[in-house]
C-alpha cells in the first residue's frame, strides 16, 4: 500500500513538472517514514510463531533467521547426522554383490558355486580371477554384520570376504593422507586392522569425490604384480555400475542397491 501511494505521488509530481531528482528524493523519504519502527519486533514475532509451528513437526530450530532462508530454497540437501548425534559414521557391515540367477539352479550347481572364492586384488592383477564370478551366479548373500564393542572401537572384520570388500574401499581412498569426508574417516578407523593388506599396495594417484562425478577413484600398484596397476572406484551405485558392470547388467546392479 505504501509503495502504491508513493508511486501515485511520484507520477503526479513528474506530471506537474517537478524535477525528477527532487521527486525521487521526496518519495524516498516518504517510503522510509512509512516503515514502522516496530518492523523488527513484528518479524521476530512472525518467525517465532513459524518456529513454534515447525516444532510440532519434530523440527529443531536453532536460529530464527534460518526460517526465512529455508523459505527461499527450492532444494535442500542435508546430512542425517549432526545436531542430535555425534556427526560420525559407523560401519555396521558389508554385503557383496552377486548378480541374481536368471535360471533355476540345482543343488549340485549351488554347491559347485559355493566352492569358488572371491579373488583378491592381487589375483586380479596377476590374471588368476578367470573363474570368478561363475557363469551362473549365486543368490545375493546376507550382509555380514559387525558387532561394535562397548568402548566404541571398530572391530576387526570377521571374515576373509569382508576384509576383501573393506580393502577395496580403502584402496579407493588416499589412505596415506587425511580423510576428505566422513565416509573416509569411518574407513580409516579400519587402517590398523587392514595394515597387513594395505602394505602390499602403493598409491599412484587419487581423485577425490566430487558431486559432478559422484565417485572417487584411485590407481594403485601391487608389489606382488610389478608393472601392473589396479584402478579402484567408490561412489554412487548408478555411476559405478556404468563403469564396471558388463553391458546389460548395470541396471540390475542399480536396482539391487535400491
């Protein structure tokens, strides 16, 4: 309403031949005078009422001005930890991925498949991984769960397969440099338990995670395979599946992770 009245006055003054600079100066003074002195109290009261309304939806408001900022956003990305937690990731378990079988398999087939062991990174470099995975893959196994001690320390991985998974996860990081994310900090807690495996590798270069790529990667050399390198990638399943999965299976990997 104030802008409407001042705008009408400005148009009338310019129509009457008043110099435009004088007219604008006068209208500016009128606009400033039209703002109530209690505007800050009014805004604070309105935002406090908004905070009370949001608190009914289990939202915790720490700063009233954040309500105004939140109202101007279209997309909000938040971490699930922080205010009410320790802002720290904990490793609960590992779950390897195997493509689900497309045909019915007999018990002897399953028994033969169970005799296969997942090759280590060194085996892959040395070319000893031709038998993995089998032509018909086993069903998705149950996740390997970890039981955290009462003192909060990270337990040593309980199985050889879990150690292989965590070894690949550590190789994808710059494990000899400070952690670049909360996920890497969680993995670095396993360094003492995985020191024997990591000592067999040397990091050549690493590319940290970036939202434009949605994955991080490292190139490492294995002392057991001189002259050969291994590229390890860790990131969003939809991105990683396109890089490492055979044609036609990337979508199945993505659906499995969902």
